[in-house]
C-alpha cells in the first residue's frame, strides 16, 4: 500500500481534486453548523423550485447532506487508492466526481441556510 500512496501523491492532478474536495466538505459542515440557529421547531430540509418546500424536519437532519458527502468522498478516495496501480483514469474520475459533488452540496448547504434564516 505504501508504494501506491507515494505514487498517487506524486501526481499533481490528484492534489487538484483531493485537497479542494476536503476544503469544500469542511466549508459545508462549518456553514451549516454556524449558519443555522439550532432550537425547537422545524427547518426546511429540501426546497424545490417547482413545488416549494417538500421536506421539513429538526435541525440535526440538515447534516444528512454533508454526512452523505463525507461518506461518498471516503468511498471514492478508497476506491481510487485501490484501483490506482491498475487504472489511473478511474482514479482521476472518482476524485473529480467527488470534487464536483462537494461543490454541488456546498451550494445546496448555502441555499438551505438562506432558506432557514
């Protein structure tokens, strides 16, 4: 495993996807944690432009999105590490898709915070 880790981190392209993904994931956690005033009552969990509010719940349910993003990031990163010696293109694809998902979920976290303030 050590030769795989050293070879994967020597690629500059990996750093272009891996570290910004971590930064976006951290930003979505912080943004939700400090942007939502926790307390009693219901919060908008999901909003859609066609039907409006379609899911409400307690404040702790807002963290399902970043928790899902963390799980997907971990799975994609582990799969990229596992398949790196054989299929580098798949590793690039997994890390790039993880970065894209983190960006989309940060935008969603922004809209959730704006909708609940």
